[in-house]
C-alpha cells in the first residue's frame, strides 16, 4: 500500500463503506492516519470494520435516499472536524433486470440510491471544503460496454460521470478537484457470491488485457492517489481501473 503523508489527519467521508470496495477504502485511509467517517446501512459489518480500524474510522447508519439523513450525517462530521478534505461517493446498487422487468418505481429507486445521493452528499459537504479538497465519484466500466439487464444501473453511472465533469468545472475556481473512478469487475464478496460464476470468469479473462481478477484493495489505492496532492493537476477525469477491459 502506498504511503501519502499528506493524508494524515485529513477528514475523509465515504459512502457505502461497510463492505466491498468501500470497506477496502475505509481501511486504506485509516492506515494513512486519516480521520475516516463512513456511512452505510449494514450495521454489523460497519461496526466490525470500525472496531478493526482502531478508532481511525467512525460509522454512521445513513439511508442515502433521505436528504435529512445525509444532512444530519455531514453536519455531525462538521461538529467533530471543522473541515472536510475528501468526499468519496461509492455507495450503489446494481440489480440485474431487463427493460421489461424495470418498473418506474424501480428506476426511481435506483436513481435515488446511485445518483441523487451523490448530489446530496456533495451539496452538503462542499460548504465545508476548501482549496485542495478532493471529491471522488464512483462510476463503472459498464458505461462504456453497456451490458444487458443493467440499463437502469448504467444510466445512473453515466449520470455520475456527467455530474463529475460539470462539478469539476463549477468547483475548480474554489480549488476543489472532482474525479471519477470507473472500476471493472471487482471481486468483492458480494460479486463472488451472487454473480461471478464460471461463465463470468471466462468473460472477465477474455475481456481484460491482463488475466488477473481485480481486488477491492487495488481500487482503494487509486482512491488514495486521487485524494492526495499527487493528483493535484487532475480534475474532471475518469480513471478506468479495469485491467484494460476498455483500453481502446
């Protein structure tokens, strides 16, 4: 794991931090001695992770579909730390459903979780950010390859990328950077349990330039880089972390 001394004592907000990529980022920033505040709805997993991080990570149960809960979370962080340095919008849901199966209610629910929440978190946090701050929004490689039965999910992730580009221009004069990480197929416990069967493994191996499965910790390393001054010249960018799935 790379070391970024500048991240020590930085205040970092992470949504969806209890499991998978989010948990890997909570651990990674805690190891940098940042002050990590993460939101999730999985209380047992989140409490276990916070304990594992030895006081460097603070968990809050937050329903990211609800504006008042996001505001209460961010305001609570503000009471403990006067400035927010890094915001990482990671929480998302990726249900598989065909166009015909996707109801209007399901569409709206997914946009509330995957896109509206990103806007609400950014709006609440940015008033506490200063020059040098970094916002990292998570999109997906699927906005480039458009797999079947994920049209609603891909639409939310495309919206995140567009939101990032516009926000980078808007916040640039304030010295706040906004970038997107678009992971490939990452081998989280949930993906392995629900979706990564033998056929999926063959697809991954055939699609990637490098025949190695992507691990959550590798995505966390990219988040550390984008949060740190090492990437200070980068904003409005999408970093594809996909072993070359979309290399052309």
